[in-house]
């Protein structure tokens, strides 16, 4: 591969219809649910606009180099993750296998999140929205107790959707409505990935572009809502003091890393369907920048809506206090408005302090409502749904919002499934004559059957576990070995010649420095910091327990030992593939060298393997 | 004559004042929020509205006990504030200076709550009888849950798409197989009719085929 690689003779390898499809697929894979529900949250808790500084530094020194590395690797070797790493060196084949295992684990739980989105979507066609009112209790004298003590939105999420148990050890039964939605989601994934990139390439036009349309609509709507400007000011006001906290830098680095969907093997698979003479450097920079811009663009409507919700909650708080005061003192209606509330309160407090104390008024503080930050499923299914009820025409907004979330998640699923599908196709698990449709059908069916355990009543606790352990540490380990493998085992000189051949120009010094020193070092630091932070306290989770004294606050619980063992297994399984495969090849090599009749092939040979 | 009349009136007035006061026995507090309910179309609460209220309560009592002894004058209002809130009692004209038991009044109001609300263009929240709870109306539930219908539509579309793609894939596969077998047959046919690399049809042509070897040799010799 040091000289110009031969143009592969087999046209049997599928290829993209056009360059735009490829770029759109990479963008779709990178832009996912995290851009909408994790980035704005991080911005909010880490000092608003100041968070952009560590974010862009991480993008420059970690995100873009790793992305370029993966795309160049896939394009150059024209193989999926397992095949590509086997080609680089059989000892590094474990990196590809590790990527494959992570893709499998993530696909399983990611589609279950989409199941919840689908459930909310099909429930958005009702009037009134089912999460806006509490159901009545048995004798119709009041509202359902669990719903009354928390809110209708919380009740719909925890009881009607998840039907959650108070403890992870109590599994409960399978929830039939979630099974139906899960089957639908896997059917949609099968429909779109049935023939690999032939079908995903067509589907991606819709699923990658549609979220931008909806985000724009929400942006326009969000900016017209009252209180939107408060939310935006709160989000973007920079607080440079937060940069002194190392946690901020760690969060920025991990966010960039997971946001770009690195180390899944999906990007390598996408790039492998490219023609070899393609400018992968420009592609990498484009995809990374579009991903970050999308995160910023998405945070504007999210924060407008959160500001609107905080303002409405603040007004509700004030109104409730005003009503109590008016009723207690028998003052005429509309004598106390929101504007003169503070002057009235001070006047009444000075003249009738005991009466005011007896009313037990809640202190209403807008800042307090703005400070209530949520990320992840809580943002989408609790906070946003509550805000949607307050908007006029809530059904339309709910439908749009959930379709947007679904397309964001679906385009990321395409990348995940491609990361599973392409290596299996190359390993020739099934015979060549069998159609591709069969392999994708088998993958989707087996994944559906395994994912059924997430539809148990304790399913959402398990999804949190998968998210925290399978989708975090292994990726860092695999990415580290990727960079080390290309920079020091394959050698940067060789790789830069290949990239030069593909892009047509010499490799910039920036790539040399980041691939050789900065990115591996950064990954190592992030990995150490991440593991240290996780080890500091025993792994715990918050459970929804109606019988808890502090209800509706969630109860903090520690994982039982068998669950902790599963967490360790999930995190270790992909990582352990790397040394296992290397060991396996070492043993095979030693056995062959003992056999005198056998001529050992070159270990680092990749010339003949390029196809 | 006049003096006895004045005396009875004052006695009645004092008795009424005794009967209707805040937290009296069998008295209920009413709280009305007209501006909240009607906004710009709000009417003012005056003596006429009070008269209507007394009439509605008397109507409720009559309907409940189905004897026509309750008169408008039996309903006493007092302590009207700016809020608008006031207390009322229903006196029993058959027994002097006593009030109808609170449970009867409560039951009567409950039975006719809807009529009373609509007379004032208000609802349970804006015309509040404190101490009288209202029965909550059950939410409207359609026979088949709406989400099942939507789900059915979505699923049908997806299954149709999958079937279409699989069928078109099988057809393409068959066409490709047919094409490749045709191509093989064509190649075989061509092989059969080749002799020395020249198709037999060409050899049958009258013009013949120039043998390039001899043509080149001719030029070496001088022409005769």
C-alpha cells in the first residue's frame, strides 16, 4: 500500500449514488438525539457561552482528527471495521471486533429510546393530549393519587408509558404496548436498511433533512413565545469562572467524542463504499463542523421553550399566591396584578404579618425555575411535553416534535446498523448466494428479540445502565487503540502517503501533530479522568417510587452486586476484545513458527490484502 | 298598629342577623369570580344579581324537597364583600327563626349545580360554594383508543413497504439470473461457430478474408 494502491476490480461492492448521499449519511449518523438533549444541558450547567471554549478546543484537537482518521481508513481499505483492522495488522483485529460489539450493544438500547418516541408520537393524535390531564381515581371524587402528587406529565411518562417498578431488581412483566411499538421501530429500521446503503441512501434524504426543517419551525415559534428571551439570555450569558472546573473540560471532550459517533465502526463502513479518489479531509471537516453547528442551532429553540416554560411556571406561582391573598382578604378581583404583587406583599406583610404567614405562600423566583435543568429523556418526555401543552395547537407541535426526534434517532440507527451489517457481510457469515435482505432481516429479528427485555417494567433502568457503561468507556478505549494503531503500528508515513494519493495534496502538519501526539494523549487523559470520576462513588441510580417519603422526588438507590457485575461486563466486553484477538494471533503465530513445513506469511503485510 | 309592625320587623331583622353571619350554623360561604370567567364581558355584582341568586337557591330547594314552601325571602345573604363573596342561609318559614339543615341545602345545591352555574354564566371553579364539593365529570373515552388506530395505520404502511422491497428484490434477482444465463447461452453459441477465431459466417462471405501474413510478405518481393 506504499505505492499507489490498485483500483479494486470487483464492482460488486455497493457504492453511494452520489457524494451528497455519503455526506448526508455521515451527518445523519453524527447528528442524533444527543445534539438536542445533551448539548443544551451541558451549555446550561457549565456557564452558558463559556462552555463553547472547551467545546471547540476539543473539536479541534480530538473530534476532527479522529473523524478524519476513520473516514480515511475506511476509504483507503474499502472494508468494514473488522476487515479494515485485520488488514492493518491481524494483532489489531480486536479493535474492529470491539467496534462491532459496541455497535450491537448500542443498537439494542438506542432503538428502545426510539420506541418511546414512537409511543408518544402515536399518542399525540388525541384531544386533549393524554399527558395534560390526570385520570380520576376509582370513586371519582378526585384525581389519581400518584398523578396528583407529582404532575400529569410525570404520571404519563412513569406510569402509562414505562409502568416503572420502584427497584431495578423487580423486573415486572413485559408491557404489551411497548412491544408493539418496539416491533414497529425494528420494522422501520428493517425497511430502511434492507439492502444496506442502497436503501439507507434513499431514506437518509428524508431522515437527515427533516429535523432541520422542524428545528427551524420550532425556532420561529419558540422566539415568539413569552419568556423566550429570558431563556436565551440565561443560556448564552458566559460565566468564565466555570472554566476553572476540570469537570467542564471533561464534559466537553466526552460530548464531542460521543456526538461525532466515533469508534462505532459505522463511519469506517460508510467511507468504505466511497471511490478511493475522494477528498476525505474535506469531508471530515465538513461533517464535524455541521455537527457542532447543529448542536448550537438546536439549543436555541430548546432554550426558548425552556425559558417559556420557566416564565409560565413563575406566572402560575404568582397567580396562585395572588388568588390566596385575594380570597383571604376579600379584596376585589384584579386588584393585585403580577406587576404590583411585590408592593402589595410588602404592604400586607407589614400590616397583617400573621395572616400572611398563615397562608404559607410559596416564594416565586424566576431564576429558580430557569435553574431546573434536565437532560436526556427527562428533557424530551417531561419538560418539553409540559411546555407543548401550554402552546396553542399542542397536537401539531407534539406531532412535529416527536417526528423530529424519531428521524434524528433513525439516521443515527442507520450508522449503528451499518457498523453491524458491513463486517458480517464481509465475513461471509451466510452464503454469497443468499440475498442481503435475509442478513438484515436476521439482524433486525435477533435484535428485536433481545431488546424485548427493555420493555419490562424495569427496562428504563437497564437502558440507563447500557447508556452509561456500554456506550462510554469502551468507545474511548477503542478510539485510543485506533489512533495508536494507525500512528505507530501502521506508521504515519505510510498512512500520509495513502491519504495524499486519495485527496491529491500533501498532509497538513496539523494532522501529523494531532494523530501522533495530541489526540492519543487527550484520549488517555479523558479516559483516566472519566474512570476516576466513575469510581469515586458507588454506582447508583434514581428510582421512581410512589411510596417514598420524599415523593415526587426520585429515590437514590445503589445497584445490587449482580447488576454491578453486569455493568462491569458491559464496559469490559468490547475493551477485552482488543487484547484477546492479539493474544489469539500471537498463539497462532507461535504454533505456525513451530511447524517447519509452513512458511510464515508477512505479519504486517497489507499489500495483497487490499481489495 | 304601626308600633307592632315596627316591632315585628325589627325582631325579624335581628333574628335574621342572628341567623346569617359568617360561620353561623348551616351557613355557606359563596365566592364568585366574574372577571376571571368573563373577562371583558363581566357584569357588575349588584342587588339584582343578589336577587337572582336568592331565586336560584329557592328554586334548588323547591326542586330538591319538591314542596313549594321555600320563598325568595327565606334565603338570607350577608357580609357581601368586594371580592365578591358572601354568606347565605335558608330559613324555614314553617318553624320560626330556624334554618334549614346544612345537609339539605348542600344536597339541593349539588343536584342543581349546573342550572345555578349557567344562570350566572359561570362554572364550578368561578362560582364556588366552599364546603360543597363538586363531582368531577369523567373524561371522554372513545371506544377504541385513538393510539391503536394510528399505530395500525403506521404498521400497515411499513409492512407494505417491506413487502414491496422484498418482492422487487426477488424480481431483480430473477432478472439478473435470467440475464446471466442468457449471456452464457450466447457465449456458448458464439464458441460453437468459431473456427480459428473467425466466425464461420464471415468465412462464407464472397469477399473472403485478407490474410495479413501473406499480404505483408508480398511487398518484400519485387512485383512482376
